[in-house]
């Protein structure tokens, strides 16, 4: 890991510049430009709120904010994991010509997706004001929850990045798994109120994205303190996954160019 942190420092400016360039390129040909980063999550929130609150008649308190928090966490997690599988092959021009530690490519994507996620979190605050959600002192715990999301997502992504080079079908398998996880993560329903017993506990605490959504809603909407024990557990798991992924990449990255 010493080499990992050394590389992070060496390529930090490059990662920021590359992420900024990708963000600009993403909206370069769009009439609404960066406004899509606001309109896109808001449009999905409106769709889910209409379908669940009005069609299925849910009684979840502050439901638009509830859904938007879930979507904000999910969009970062989903785009990071799905994008990591073919990240090396999609950057073939760089990988085959210039040496760049392959997790730096992942760091660029992390900066890009994290920036867009921060826009969504700013919108969460705006929605809380609009729907008159009470602000609690527990809102400060959000700063403990986000590092867990970042570390766990990065750890899983490093492993997917490596195996995605050698297993062509991993991209399709990952997409299927993420679609299943979408419905099991409680984006538009509360796992705690819908599912009880052992299955509900497993689904909530052993599913990192479901747990992070639930904890984010607790500190932002309901004024509850987070589950510190499980936050620590998932942070440690994320660090272990990151160490495993970075170690594997260090060992095999010289063979990536030959495979792709």
C-alpha cells in the first residue's frame, strides 16, 4: 500500500485534470450543458415518487427526499461498479502507450462520479428545505457515512477492474447483479419497515449500499444517530477490499496490455 499512496500523490494533479476533462466532454454537445447533472436525478426522483407514492400509495414520510437520498447513493455506487469492469479496455490508447498505474484510471472516475454525487447531495438539502424536513444535529454524521461509501465502492471497483480484463462476461454478470441489487437496496421503500426478522437484518446490514442509504436517511431525515459499529465494520471491509484489489493490480498490471 506504500506504493499505492505514493502513486496517488504523484498522479493527483493528473487525476483531477482528467476527471475535469471528462466532465466537460460529457456535456460538450448538450444544449443544457451541466444542467443535466441536476435534471437527470430530479427526473428519476419524480418518476419514482409518482409510481410509488401515487400508484402504490406509500405513506413514507418526506418521500421525495427519501427517494432522492437513495438515488444519490445508488447512482454513485452503480456507475462506479459498472464502469470499472471495462475501464482498462476502454482506455486502451493510454494503457498500451504510457504507463499509468491502473487504479489511477479508477481514481479519475471516482473524482468524476463524486463530483456529480456532491451536486445531488446539495439538491438533497434544497429538497429538505422545500419539503420542510426538520434539520437535526445528527446531520453532521453524514460526514462519517460518506467515507464508508467511497472506500467500499473503491474496493469493489478495484477487484472488478482486474477480473474484468480477463473475464469478458463479467460486464454482463455485473449489470445483472446490480439490477437485482437495485430492488434489494430499498431505494423507494424502507427495508426496516417492510422486512422484519433475520432476512430483513441481513438485507439491510450485509448489503453495503442498502446500509449506507438507511444510515443517510436516519441522520438527515429522522434525526437518528448512525450505527457506528456497522459503519466501522463496513469501513474496515472497504479498506481490506481496497488492499486486495490494489495488490492484485500491482501484481498483474504489466499483463493487462497484452490481454486487451
